[in-house]
C-alpha cells in the first residue's frame, strides 16, 4: 500500500472520530450570566430564606426553558438549589422528586457529574430523615468510591460537594448511628485535616462547624464542640452573615455542650439557651427543627425538675402543629413522644395509650432500619476482608503461597479460639451477675413478705385465734417463698401453664392476704372470666399487690376486680382509697434498678410481680404487663394484664 493511501485512511479516521464526538451547544454568554446570577442568589439564600431560594430557582428554570434550553449546567444547579430549599422546609416529597429529576438527567455538560453527586448527597440526607440509614450509607459509600469528590478542580461546586459529604457522614454516624461506627475518630480527624481547603460561603462554614461540633460532642469532647459553637457565633456577627437557622442550631449545640460540663453555667442559663434556640426554630418555620427545639427544651426542663416549663413548650408545639401539613421524621418524632410520655403531659388514658402505640411503632421502625444498617456494615466489612485476603493470597503466590497459607490458617484458628474463649468468659460473667442479682432480689422479697406478719405477731393486743391465723398465713408464705426462690437460678422458674377461673385465683388470694385494718373493707368482685397462665405464680403476684394495697389503706376499701379486653386479655385491677403516690414513686414502683425514696415501703414484693408478669409475657407474647395509676392523697389503682382463655 502506497504512502498516500495510508495518509488518506488516517485522515478518514480522524474525520469519523470528530464526527462521533458530541459537541456542547453554544450558549449565549449574556443569557448564561443572567441564569448564573439567579442561581447564585438562590444558593446564597438556601439556609437564610428557603422560600426565596425556591422562587428564585423557579425563575431560573423558567428562564432556561424559555431562552436557554441547552444550558444543562444551569438547569441542574437551579433544580439542586430548589431541592435543598424544599429539604430545609421539610417538604421531603417534593425534594425527593427534584433529586430524582437531576438523577434522570442525561446531560454531559462540564458540571453534570458533580451536580449529580450533590443531588445524591441530598438524597442521602432525605433517606436519613426517614431513618433509612442503610440506604443512606450505601449511597454515600458509592459516592466515595466514584472518585468524583477527590477531583481537586478549581470549582466551588467540588468544595461544596465535599463539605456536604462530610456533613452528611457526620450526621449519619453521630445522630442516626449514635456514634457507634468502629472508627468515628478517623472521620473527625479527616474532616479536620481537609477543612482549611473547603471554602464555599459563610453558610457552608457554619453548617460544617455545627456538624463537627455535633461529632466531637458525641465523642465526649465537649470543649472542642464549644470551640466550634463560638466560631459560628463569630461568623454570625459578620456583616450579612446572620442566618436564623444557623443561629438556632448553634444555640442548641452550645446548650448541649454546656450541659455536659457541670458547673460551667447554671441550669437556668442552659435552659434559656435551649428555649431561645427553640423560638428561633419556630421563627424559621422548619417543622423538623421545631420538633428538635421543642424536644431538647422540654427534655432539659424535665432534667432540672422544671415540669411546668416542659409542659409549656410541649403545649405550644401542639397548639402550632395543627396548622402544618404532616411530614415524616421518625427519629425526631420518637424523641418528642418519649418526652411527652415521660413528662406526664397527657390529660387522659386514651391519649397516653395512643402515644405509647405511636412511640412503639416508630421504635420498631427505627430498630428495623438499624438492623438493616448493621447487616450492611457486616456485608461491607466482609467484602473488605475478602478483598484483603485476596491481596494477601496474590502476594503469597509470588513469594511462597504455601507458607502464607499455613500462617493464615493458624491465624484464623487462633482468632476463632480466642473468640470462643471470650464468649465463654462473657457468658460465665453474665450467669454470675444473674445469680447475684437473683439472690439479692429473693432475699429482699422474702424480707418484704415476712415483715407484715412479724409486725402483727408483735402486737400485745393480738388474740390467740388471730395469732394462730397469722401463723398459718406465715407458714403459707414460707411455702410460697420456697416455690419462687428458683427465680434466682439462671435456668428460671418452671412455668406450669393452665387455663383456670379468675374467681379461683381470687378465692386463693383472699385466704392468704393480711387482715385489713379496722374500717377498711376488702372486696373481691365476683367474676366468670377465665385466664391462661401459671396459677401458683399468679397467686403470688396478686397476693403481693393486694397486701401492698392493704398496708397503705388506713380507711375506705380495697377492691379487686377483673374485666376482659377486646383482644381477649384479662385486666385485673386493685383499687384502694389509701395514701396514693406521687409521679416519682409510681415510676419506681416496679423497678429494681432505681433507689426508692427514703422511707418508702413499696418495692421488693412488687419487683417480684414484675418478674412474674415478664415470665408470662415471654411465654405468651400477648402483651402481659403491669402499670399503676395514682394521685397522692386520693388512692391508687394497680393494673395487671394477662392472657385470657383461648377461644
């Protein structure tokens, strides 16, 4: 083949190559400058005024549609601006739709790749708000692996994407995972190292400062967190840099850090910071942040004993909530309902029940997502380990695969043996702790059950007949103690289940309780209901609860009754006209992990009741439970819910 033929073929190849390359359409510089100006204005207002950001972005999108349909970068930037503003307004549905619009874009413009990453970072935040933390982390993991964030281009969008990535990762690890990731300090140190090069604008500086403050606070470094809060306060004082959103966030984080440093500020000052942050969030009108401000303020008010303030801020939230459309933020809502329940803010039992049901549903939803995230982490770690071992295997093949293979097997066997020994030691430690706790509880309950009879026998006016009757009851009590002391054995008390009449249970307990004081009527209301459970354990449970009521009733009555619920459960109530209890005593009544108020006689017999009802619930999974309602000076009603007869 001649030389001219070679040259002709090369020229033809170049022409075909150029023809196959897609050239970006020309964009009028003046029109483009106008769009860029609108996008910049929207971007600068993304935190300060989300509504203005939305409107300006809408104008930019409309202008592009009318005059610059080929300006893909401008359209993606305007859409991302609007999506972020909708996120700030807690309009998560619209924000997700806008993100998906960016993802669906087929643009090949200069900034298309980084705009796509920015959209997906916002999607990761939206998934976090829904507590879909596994999906959020998977998205962040893929973004990191794409390598786009590591392109050190002289473009503010890349710095913005990098700061958004770090903010999103910090929030994920310290808010939604509670700082449980294995190497959280590495993430914080990485952000600290990169931060000087990540300059976007004042708003992004404050957002990153807040994320770092949150991370260091969660890691136990409250002083470091305070430093970042003070940095934000300095920025907020700069001309044109003030933003209500960042001001409220900074106040709330400052209060959180000061709360962790006892003696730094008086409680009233910390509460004032929380409250000022809450009011600022209300001014900003982001429902998600309003819930956060309300919850933080009410929780701290309860912590320092200011229940009235807690009720005040909760009521204000309820009064304003009616005018806002529904939105989804399970973790924040869970915290709110937890505070509302603990503050005893409800006015009726139905409201409390609804709150508990909603709280339980959200907790189950969050737990499910946490399990999915844990499974994802295990999968990623397994993949990392597999990749590591494959690399080692390749190196071993080069230098002597047999030797490295033998060493790897020995290491695996050693790790397996150590893990097994560690598990055995932990199991032995757990059994020892259970034995000690069980013995202490058994001795305490024994003292609780025997002391009333000893007190009666020491009375000088006791007749021989009464003495004989009390001695008989004391013997029966010792017989019962012999039966339930096996609760202190780790294998547990044998559960002998059967179906029996509730009236038989009432008859057995009537003959075992202490005699009521003069002027006190003991009444077991007749019932035809039947229940399923261990009759002996139920006798012990009901006897302890009735004895407790009789001991604290100086006049009036103690009435025991049984009713059936719609889901075939039996509710046994013990209603007395005794001295009643305050909220603190009610909360500690069935708990073994809290110190009871000085002089209180409630406790260990009822702690046994808690063990017995838990035994029933573990075996039936029907929702067996104990609870108490009481007003100081007006009597007490104890409730015991057990499984009814299967039909």
